[in-house]
């Protein structure tokens, strides 16, 4: 395995990225060590550790092959400068938010399957119980290696009946959604890797074909599974609450009002979403 020292030519606040990753108890984050251990698709574990400051970011990546290093760079947003995003929002109504959270990257989930399962599980739940339920799912059917959790394979979940997930406190419908999607992936009918080649609308259209996947879930997968930069889930309560605070309103804004602001924030709506979430986390 190689050890790589990586210097980024743009501001990147790894500490804020780690803070957000640490909200999910399944992530192997060490805030004091400024590091995260990432489960790789091959079943190995890579470690990314920060050495520099946000204005001059330096990282050490260990226990990763060359191909895995490319994947890590994509997952953690090492391969795309954040400067165009910052420059764009300096001219918008969210300028103060982007100054406060400057250099915070849009970090992808470490597993496409995990990203979709997490989005399904988190539907209509408060964040605390959503993380509890996701942890139960992974800790029951996934695998832990050296302190790092790996999501189960779709083939494992495809063999279950809803009653098995009901024992973890899944609703019957949510259990059916998770198992149904897993069966579609296990059979090859639904290929998440191939979706990286499709545009946002095509991905959403394919996903909503399946029970349990609506616009919010499809947008969540696009944003955090595929790292797409221009998504704003209008129905997300967290975003509505963040805008209520930002705009000094007594009530959450309606979708119609939020829509009027989206052209100002494009083509980086996903970053507007991320920074608004960060403002209330």
C-alpha cells in the first residue's frame, strides 16, 4: 500500500468536514487526531489525516492503492477547487454564510448502496432516531473490521423478509422499501454505479420508479451518493428551518418563496443546501 502526502491548492476546512461526518456514528472519525478511516469497496480501510490548516491544507493518505486514492479524492472533494463556489456566493444573499463556513466541502457517502439505504431509512424521522436505526441496520447485517463499519451487501438484505427489519423498529413499509431496492440491485436490475454516467433528471427518473423513493430521497442520493453540485431539496425540513432563521421569519418559508431564490444560488445549489444545514447543526 502507498502512503501519499497531498497538498491542496485551495482553502479546505477538513475540521468542519469531520464535524459533519462525526454526526453519523457509523463513521470512524477522530476529531482530536483530525482523521477519518474510510471503508473501501474492496473491503480494506484507508486513513486520511489532516496535517495543515484550512488555508494551506495538507493530508496524509495511508493504506490505499492508487485507484483507491482517486476514489478518496472524489469522495472528499480533494479533486475540485472550492474557490469557484466561494466566489459565486460572495455575490448572493448567502454571502455571510459562505464566509462563516468557508472551505467546507460537500463530502460524499462512502458507499452508493449505503447512501441510498441511509436516505430511505432517514425518511420522516428525527435525526437522532434515524442514525440509531441506520446503526442497527448496519451493525446487524453489515461487517465491522478494525473498528470500521461496512454496509451489508444488497444480496444479504435481498434475502430478508420485512419481519426481520421490523425487529429493529423499522416500519413495515420502510422494511419493504429497503428489501425491494436491495433485491433490484442484487438482481442487476438497478445499477447504482452506472448512474454516475447519467444526468440528474435521468437518475431521479430511474430511482422514483421504485417504491419508497420520492423526490427527496432521489435528491439526497444525487447529492451525497453521487456528489452532484446543483440540488436543493425543497421539502427538507432542516433547510426550511435554516432559511427561517436566516431570513428572520416567525414561520418556515413556503416552497414558492424558496424557488424564487434558487436562480441566484445556481449552479451550486447543493452547497447552498450544505451550508444552510451546517448553520443549524
